[in-house]
């Protein structure tokens, strides 16, 4: 099978969409398919990057970004993954008082594009039950038209030991470490987390808050921001931390949460994206209210008594190989000619 993945982003950068497309392309190639990617790459990658879209060259075109109008494609070609819902994210911002989101014309263009995608693709994949529901609510999409196949997770082992990584960053071996992953963007909720952290007493208890990502490395007495690191170092930090946190206000299907759970971290999260699908309250994490007070209490509690690592924090079906196989199944079903409703409605 010849497949083209449409991304329109720099695949050499970190990020959920970028990681998804990289892993899917490599996974499909390992399964014997010819894969090209319409995207940018500021650093060399083991992918075949193309600079233009010629639909006739491919059996399947898998759009991750709404870059190509369905009218340009053959009826059976277009598979669309819904990674997030802009309309739902805007509604979240409005509830939080960020009304300027309504004045941004790019947001409204994105809403129009995603509405077209939801109604015109031959096959639709939503990355979480929540995203599927959001497209039904905001765009009138029939939920039966989309199957749910989540992002994958890395179950890789660390390359650097917990002891070594902590020592390299001046963290005591016994100090509790809270981990967040991602850029310093309002939607990630790090502002709320910072307020909760300062009021929790965690720092006074000797705990350290580590953020993997951020614009540039920085450090204070109880906080470390690593800046951009390799995917392997993200895994290393997951295994060096004691618990993870996802204080985001909106997510489609958080890769950071999946990777932390796959690495055995007990995780705190808001009820966003896929959190309710993967967190088993009290077993591998907790769903918290969107409140600095509630987060502060939880952080103080876990900093005083760090949770044990979770032996099976995430089901193995989230492995990227398994996720790729499920997406390949959608390709085959689409090319075989069934209606989209007959494509298996995978859930996790």
C-alpha cells in the first residue's frame, strides 16, 4: 500500500501531533508499506518528506491537519484523524474568561476547516471518545462515522538510571519529584499548577517540580525546567520521577499522560481528553477538579508520601505498534469499499 500522511508541521520538533505522525509513518513502513509525509523537517529524520501532494500516486491519503480539500481526492482515498476540536477548545477558553479567542479570525477559519473534515472524509478516526463527542456536539457529526483509535505510548525503558539523572541535576535520591511535560502554554495549565505548588508545602517538604520541555532551561530552589530534550530523555525523566501531572485545560488525547502512565507513574489530571479513559482512580492516578486548592492538597499529600510505581499503569494495547495496526485496518477497510459506519468502532 502507498500512503501519504499530511501533517504540515515540523516533524523534528516535540509535540503530540508531530510524535503521532512520526511513529505512524515509521510503524507503517515496518509493516511493509510505502509511506511519504507532507510536512517540514528542520533536522534530518528517517522519513520520506515530500513538498507537494499528488493524490494519484497514493492508495490512501491520511490527513492529520485539514491541509487538503476533500474535493481534490478520490472518494476512497481520504482518511482523517481528528486530533482535537478547535470549537471545543474555544468554548473552554471562553468559560475560563479568555474572550479574546473569539476575536481571532484564525480560530474561526480552523473551526470551518474541521467542520468540513468531519463531514467529507471517507473514514474518520477520533483520538479519544471525548473528541468524537465534541465533533458530534459542535459540528453535528454522526458519532457512528468515526472510530476511536488513541495515540500510542512509549513503553521503552530508561537509558539513564534514576540515580544518575537525579544526581546530574542536583536532585537528592530520596527527594519527591513531580513531573509535568510540555511547553509553557496557557492551555497546559502550568499557571494553575504553579499556584497549587507554592501553596502545597511540597517545596518545604523537599520536593522538586520538573517540567520536561519549556522554551529554555531554567532552575529555582524547587523547580527545574529542562527545555527541549530528546524523546529518550523524556522517558528517562518519567522513570526518575515519583508522580506525574496533567493540569491542562484542554487536550484531545494527551501523549504526555499516556507516556507517564506507560512508565508506571501515578498521575494527577483534569478530566480532559483521554484522561477518564486511562486513569483508574486510586490505582494509577486521580482526576482532580479544576481548582488550585484541590491541586494543592493533592500535591502536598503526594510530596509527603510518594505513591508506589504502578506495575501496569497503561494497557499494552496503547503500544505504538498496536495502534499502527489498528490504523492500518481502517485503511484496508476503506479501500475495500465499506461504508464508514462499517469500519470497526475501536475504543480503549
